C-alpha cells in the first residue's frame, strides 16, 4: 500500500482518514499540523508531527500527503498549505470514492471526491478541490483550483467555475454559465447569469406560515 500523511487534525482530517483507510490503496502513516496548532503527539491513534519539519521525518520520495483543510477564507488557507507541501517535495494524493461515477476525467491533485458524485465525460477538475457527496458535474464543465462544492451541487454542461469558489449545498448552476473567482454561492441558490469576481449570493429567507402542520389536510 502507498503511505500517506494527512495534514490537519479537524473533523475533515478525521473523515479523510476513514475514507482513505476503507476505500483506497493508502495507509495512514501520520498526521501533521503547523507548530502553532500542534496540541498532541497523536490524533485518531496515529502519530502527529509538526509540519515545519515533516519532510525530515518522512521522505517525500516515500510518502504522499493530503491537505485535509476545509473552505476557510474561501479555500485560501488550504491553498497555502498545498503550496507549502509542494515546496517540501511531497506528491499530493487524491481520494475519489469508488461509489462515485466518472469517466477517466482529467483531475488534478489533492482532490477529495465523496460518494455519490457524478462527473460526466469531458468535465475537467483542477487541483485542490473538495467535492462533497451527491454533486453532479455535467459534461464539458471545468472546475478550477481550490474550490469547495458542498453536498448536492448541480453543475450543468459547459459551465466554468474559476478558482477559490464556494458552492453551497444544493445550489444549481445553469448550463454555459461562468462563475468568476472567489464567489460564494449559498445553499439552494440557482445561478442563471455569469457572475463577477468576489460576489456573494444567498436565497431569500424561508417564509414561516401562521399555521400548524396538523391543520393541513391530506398531507
């Protein structure tokens, strides 16, 4: 089996360990975090080391790394660690669920694709992306680098998602749309026009009706 170091000691790192151990050809050798965040010498019963010296303990020729950091600062924290790991000489691993559907698509490194995702032919996924369960990336669409797709995102055909974007749970991007870099698309939003860099979209607040559910007949 290939040997893997996971960067991070949060919920995503714990989840990444589970998926890599149960659905890949990687074994987890260690966790690592930056010195300022180092708390204990073990995480999930696996040794943990300071990131600053990790390449002196584990040779990049023998070990790969996965950066298990979420969407903090529109994915920029994960991108910074990704670059530092590259500079240390580590190859960045992918996890692509065996329960996802894809067709030998071009996929970059340090990508995590959960179960139930569909990636259609000629779709392209860049580096350092997290694509959560049940998302659909339709044919001829492009996901840039350092993006985060929450569960159930639907991207129609010929869409381009630029770098550093966050797409919330259940949002929909119409065919042919371009999402400019650093956009935040909130949960449940439907985008039907191109966006500008740094824009933020949210759905209207739901309406609370002045009625009890027991009063609704035939429900």
